[in-house]
C-alpha cells in the first residue's frame, strides 16, 4: 500500500533509476513486510537548481547525487523498524545505484488506512475483507 516518491537531479542512468526503485521496494518488503505486488512509485527527475537541499544539514555532506525518498504509508511501525528500513534502503541504493550513503534521504509520511483509495472512488481498506489486501 505504500506510495513512493523518488526525486533526483537529472542525469542518472535508467539502470540507476531502476536500481533505486528496486532498492526502495526491497526495503519495504524486507523490513515492513509489504506484499511484493504492492508497488506504486513516482520517480521525478529535476533540472539543476530545481531540487533544493542543504549540502551540510545535520553534519551530512550531500552532493547533487542526492536521492530523496518519500514513503506514504499507514501508521504503526516502531522506531526500530523504521531505522532498519532507512538503513536497508540506503545500503541497497549504495550497492546498486552508484550513490553515496550521505546522498540518501528518506522520509516516512504516515496516515490511516481510510486515507487510501486505489481506484473507483472507493476506500478499499474500508470495504474489502482484510484477506484481499495482500
């Protein structure tokens, strides 16, 4: 059920973008037990100067190789699970997408299941039996 937004500065290869996408999804399945088929992502490339970031905020040395990942998901994960997710996704992006760990920024945006409609103007998590969610 998560909706993922991935923002990067233009110029990355298709292979790197695919690797970033796969890394985020793998982190979701491994750490949050999101079903494999539950994949909704928006990847946006920005012209230089259109993705603004602080290159040294909180002592982290960022470059234009920055990857911003926003994950919209239902609430309920523990801080420990969230930390394992951040760590795993960063590790996978570094391994597969020619990216420095300092350039991986991840935010979680939590909401409730009633906040989702997957089509037809219906809040499926309110109307479908739970066994159909997977």
